[in-house]
C-alpha cells in the first residue's frame, strides 16, 4: 500500500467530522470547526448510523412504539422510506395517506400522491444515491419503485430475509431484484439490519460504491493488488493504530469503533473533501467541485438512538469536544 497525502487527511477528516457531531450535541449555535471546508460544504457524519436520515429511519420508521414491530411491516416501511431516502417525502405521504401499513396500503393512492407532489414541483428523491428506475412498465420512476416494493412483498421477501444466516445472504436476495445494483443492495441490507428483527454482524462484509472507489484512488497510488473492499477492510482493521500514529485523538461512537460501512462512507467523503483540500489529486472521476453547501439546521441535535443490541451507553448530556478546544489540525 502506497499512501498519498490524502490518506492522512482521511483520518483527520474522520476525527474532525466526528468531533463536530459531538460538539453539536451540546452547542446548537457553533461554530463547531475551524476547518473552512467542513464549515462550508455538506459532508456526512463519520458514522453512517448517526446521520440525520439514518437517525430518522431508526427512531421513527423502525423503532417508534406506535408502529408495528412485525418483520413484514418493518421491512415494508424501511424499504419504502429508503427508496426515496428523503424525510419530507415520507412525511408528506403519511400526511396525505395516513400511516404506512402494508396490510392496508393503497399503492395506487401513494402513486397519485407522489404524482401530485411532482406536479407541484416537489422533490421526491434524495440526492445521496443514484436511483435507477426498475422496468415495471410505468412512465414515472416512483411508480416503478412502488411496483418493485409490491413485488418484494408479494414474494414474501421479509420472511426469506428472516431465514437466511448472514448479512451477505440478505444482500444477495436484494441484489436479485431489478433496479437494485450491488451498492444499493448493500446499503439496504445495512438499513434493514438496524431493525430489531435482524441481528447480523455489520462488519461481516462491505461493498464499495463509486465514490469510495474514487476516494481510495486518491488515498493510494498503489493498493498492492487489493480490491476496493479489501482496502476498506484493511483500513478498518488498522484504525486505532492509524489515529495513534498520526497523533489524532478520535472520539468513537459511545465506544463503538468504525465499521467497514463507515470506512466505506469516509472514503466517499474524502473523495469530495480532497477536491478542495488536495485539488492536484485527480482520482478516477476528475471532479473538481463540491456541489452541496452546508446549511445549519436550527436547534440542538436530538438525543441519538441506535439499535439497542449495539449496547451503546448514551449519556443524557454526551461529553463533547468544545468548539474552542484544540482541533485535529487539518490545516495546521
């Protein structure tokens, strides 16, 4: 493995982005960082499960006490939410159509509601993923996605997922459906595994997306023949040593170390970060700009919620690195 200067920034980015997360818990105003790139542009958290959309999925979609905990219903809600990956779309559907319950859902009514949202100029999909339209014969992408979800439910996919022995098997089942490639199948497998009806090891395997592949190309001039997935696992296994060697104090997620899915996401984020911090390092895509700007949400972050089986002890007022404290020195 032959690293570039971007690889050092990978660890410093991870530590500072995680520190920002904790600072925001106790300080709703900020500033939360001295890093001009992190304060200007939008980046995901170091841990995927602590991102806003993942938190909404866990708290409101999967574990809300007023919703059914039956695996089929949790599966239906999870995939419906993740097909659009946008909180506003989910909330508008429930405002217009009532609670999302598979046993009494009217998919035609959902499709009509989404049609009207589009006709009013509304946005249905998050920009986080590229969502190809599965070929089910409908003119609009969202109608094809609803047909895909109906196919999954009619195939009794939730029952089959409960019966397989590994996260990789869930991934394989999902990847067999039209419009779901390897990257989305892996992301959905991770999302489903947050729910209470599954209990697989999140570190079992990883699938690298195109953004992560670009980040890896920027971090290493030579990976020694390793695949992108092997690089991610190699980095994940050595995280404590890497932080220690760089003199970086990393604050874990309440004792949970970075998982391969988190390291995968961090490679995607460093790909974006390096466009400004290391503009001479081209990577695979040659992109030079970061499109999404950071917009501060009002108020403090809500108390986080994670799958209970993770056993994370979350204090009522988490200890946070204050904005005035020493930084990890991305621009030292």
